[in-house]
C-alpha cells in the first residue's frame, strides 16, 4: 500500500471474490447502489461483476476524482477503465472538517476504518455529499463504450471491496489523502497530538444505536455463522474509566455472542429438547451459570462475591448447573411438597423401579427427597418428574449425576466414584 500522505494510492489486485458479495459495509453497498442505479444496461453490470469475481481487475489506482485499473476481458484483451467522481472543493472540505472536528466519535470511527452513518448524514447537512448518488460515477473506458461497460463496472465492484476495508479510499477519491486530512483535524484541535492511528476512542453508543435505522436490514432468514463472533479486544492503551473492568466486559460480551449464536441456531432449526440456557434465568441462577463458564480468576471472584454463596456452596451450585442447568440447580436448592397426585405417582415409581428384593430401603427426608437407609445417598424428585441423585460429601448434599426418569437408573450414578 502506498503512503497515506500521497494523493495517489495503488492497491494490488485482489484475489478472486469467492462466494461473497462485493460489499459488506453499508457504505460499500451505497457505492454499489450508485453504480447499479446509474448503469442503464444490467447485462454490462452482470459481466462486470463476473470479471471482478474472477480477479480480472488489475492494480487499482485511487486519486482525487478518479479511480483507474486495467481490466482483462474474457477474450484476453485489456482495457484501461476509469471511473470519475467529482472532488469536493475547498469550501466543502472546510465545512466537512468543521463538522467532523465537533464530533470526536466520527474521527475515532474513521480511524477504526468505520464510517458511521451519522458522519455521512452530518456531512450532508453541512452540504457535503460523501457517497456518490445516481449518475455520479462517470465511466471512461478504452473500449469506447458510452455508458458503464463490463470493465468500468468491474472496477467499481472491486473498489467496493477496497472501500469496505478502508473508508479513507472514498475521502481520497473526494480529494483529500488520509494524513493531510488528519493533520487538518489536529490543527482544529479535534485530535490528540501524536500518532492519531494509535488513539482509539470507539463509537459513542448513542451513535451506534441511532445507526440501526440506517444500516441495511439483515438478510432473511439470517444466515447462521459457523461459530459465535469473538468479542472486541478492550485492553487498549487508554486506561479504563474507574469502575470499568475490561476483562469482565470481554467475558460478558463473549458469553452474549455465544448465547445469541445458540439462540439463532435454535430458532432456525428448533429441536424438541429445550436447552437449559433457554429457560428463564433468575439473576442468581445466571451468576452460577457465568461462574460455570470458567472466567478468569478475578472475574470468578467478583461473581462469587455477588452470588452471596460461600466458596464451597458456589462450587456445589456450579457442579449442579453443569449437570443440568436450572432444573438441576432447583433440585439442589429447593425443597418442595409434591401435590398428592404427583406424590402418589412418585411413590409408585419408587416401588416398581427395582427388581423384586433389590429395592433399597428409602426414607422420606422431606417433601421431594428420599434418603437410602444406611447410605449417604438421596433421590430428589424434580418439578419435571425426573429424579436427581445426590450424595453426602463432607457433610454437604451434593449432586452425583444427571437426572433420569427412572429412579433406579438415577441412583446408579451415586455408586460411581466421587469427583468433579
Ligand atoms: Zn470498457
């Protein structure tokens, strides 16, 4: 890549675009819309898209007012295609800089190679159109077509991919290179001294939230990514505000992404078995769930303190959660009295679960709990009719295995060696 001070940047040819669109950012899509609204002949666009897809576009040069590339046609002949876009004049830039200098979030977003919709809107209210509209992308090609030809269309598609990665490409095309632009902003006092590229301010939440109405709608149905997205890295060079714990936020963001991913998978391909996480969680249960995910020691300690449980109690609760989520936690912590009909059914189950003569002697310990006489093991009836095996461990009842519809099968788990 060329120097960001230069008024000319050249981008090496991009690899063929496999199985993806040419723009994923909203501004890249807006760029393509300007092309597609402008071109009269859909066939030319289609051919252009194909050329761009197979990697027929050579190195792309971006200059104020002009993008250029040599495009190899399918018969092997080469054409030089140019696409012209009007530069902003001095007054436009002045208004743009004044507007941008007032909104630190805009600059920070640009430095993160993002273009917030509000930046474009604010620029427009200052009378500065950043994105091209219909008719603004003017084609010129050595094939002598008078409208967009496959070559200029291919060039536009390729530039959409460049724009996706770096909105400064658009600003250069409009007349200003990245560094002179940032220098001008610094002069206006809107950037800290030093290398602005290392200062990350992020996008104000308010701005990101407001952008939801402007960005294109999600495709329907939403595609399921192969795995949840990773959280943003928050350990920047800027010290966090007092009371903000970046590693805890990263942990929560990763968990939110993982849950969203599972919920989307569930919504797209519903299974009959409801996952434990899908049940409504109390704050208390959610705390146990988060500890069970295994956060780092500091986050775990904070969660432990918030849970109000002593460490041993919390460890038991985590063990219960891992064996069966909310239902398992409730079996650990709730004693309840079954309705007489439920109780009768449970007693029938307990009577018939073992072969003649092998039934252990059971003693009702409380409403939903039966202890095996002479052994420190217990069966607990869950609200869903399943049986949970428990074992007394250093004076504390602790879950011994997963639930089972069959009390005898559930009790089997208590004969397995203890351990976490
Ligand atoms: Zn052409």
